[in-house]
C-alpha cells in the first residue's frame, strides 16, 4: 500500500502545461517523480517552466498548436520519436470567450470548440498506440481530460461556447472510456475556481463572493489539482474510468 499513489517513473504529457492549471498539474507530476512533457503554443513559456521544474525532476518543453488536427498529429509524432511508450496524457489546453448573447460571434464557437473538444479527441486518438504500449497488467495507461464545473451547471458569465464545450468534454470522456478500455482509462476533472489567466477576470470581481459561497471557503490551490491528477495516474485510480471528478470545494452542489 505504501506505493499506492506513486507515479514514479511514469511518462506524462500535459497540454496547456506552461501556466495555470496545466502548470499545477505538471509541477505536481514532476515533483512526484514522473517524466513530464509540457506543451503549449509558446515555446518560450514552455522552456521557462521546464527549466524551473527540472530542478525537481525531469520536465521537457514541446510547443504545439493543438487547435488543428495537424498540430495534434505533429505533437504525437514528436512524443513517439522520443518515447517508446506513454503512461499519462492530460488534455488541459483550452480557450474561453465571453460576449453578450446578442453579440456572441460565430468565430468564438470555432475557436473554443476546436481547442476544448476537437483537440482532446485528436490528440488522444493520435497517442492511443503509445498509451496502449504503456499499459501494464493492473496498471492501465491514463487519459485525464480537464473539463470544468461550468460544464455541470449554468455559469453566471456569458461564456456560451466555453460551458457547452466543457459539457462536451465530460461526455466525450465517457465515450472514450468505453472505447479505449481495458488498456486505457479515461476520466475527467471538473475544476472550480483556481488561480489562472482564464479565471483572473472572474476572480477580480467576484473572489469574495465565491469564497463566501464555497463550503470550504477558499479558492483551489496547486495541491488540490495535483492531488486529483496523481490519484488518477497512480495505482490508486486504476479501476476508475468514465468518471467526472469535481474539484471545486463544493461550489457545484451548493445554491
């Protein structure tokens, strides 16, 4: 039981890994002993974080634009050229867009759905052979999709494409779980408010109200997100698939 939550020696890919929730996940995995590839559109941002995290373990940067199928194929090819097998894929890269109902543009739907939903499907599909090679008896490979509490409830902000895309991620997770077992488990995490560039505007205006309404009376922290991912990536989470785990301090269930 002492190694129940170990990810020592596993190889992981974290998309959108250079900042925000992706950085929290990458940092947690690296410090727990995994070899982590972080990806985002900006090579310089990936390199800065990889250099920092390399003091605690093994972290390598690969820039990629996952908004296109070609970008997903390219990133999968780069990983396959460096690793004979993959144990954990964290699909975290995402985009948001807020605009009034009457003015919400079609381009917002294209951008948000391409990165938040299509990229999850494309990259998972392209990395499936590598993930299958990483599966061991009793320890399948893992796909962890980052959804949102806004995919479980109607958000207060006018982010129509974002909330719809995250609901789609949750259901895509269930579909992929049925398709990819038994060698690969597929689960989703639905975060509540964490410190990130995406949530900065919301927290700037509503932090106190959110904390007051949250049963745990705080915003999510690094250990909360890293802990959920480490659980799903370790032997402790090996019999869980098709689940959406809400990590929001109880906000979703409270009025």
